[in-house]
């Protein structure tokens, strides 16, 4: 599935648009521990977190992630939004819990496997 197909299929709000909406999402990872994400997530993955600070954009950019989903109604701070825009990282939010959005991604065929 592509980033744009996932955005259309799930209750997500686009905060910053993806650089390539037709990018194929290769997997997903859910964690709030940045070092854990850096060691476990892969390029092209969607990352589900509740963190809203600008360091999440740095991690996503470093790994080449397809985007970040802030779950549980978490909101990014203004600097995070600006940084995501500059880095062209898809920043999405949802009111669904991390558990729920991860389950829905899995139902769409997005797994944690590379």
C-alpha cells in the first residue's frame, strides 16, 4: 500500500504532506523510545508514536521512514511541524490509540517485517 492509500483508508489527519504520496509503505513500527526505533524500524516504514517533539522528525529523516503517525490524539509542537515540512516527512495524527491504529495498519497488510 502507498502512503496516500493508507491516508485515505484510515482516520488520519495530515499535518505535513509526504514528499512522495505514492511511496510504497514497506512496514510499520510502534514505539515511543527513539533509540528503539532507530534500531528496529526500516526505510519505508510508518512509525506510530505519541511523541510530538522535533527529534521524531530527525529519526524519521535519518531512517528514510515513509512517515510518522502520532496516535492517541497527540499533537506535534510547532517546531516539529516546521521541521517535518522542511524535511518533507509525512506527519499524520489520529485519535485512535497506538494499539488500535497499529491493528488497523496490520489489517491493511502493513507488518513489522522488512
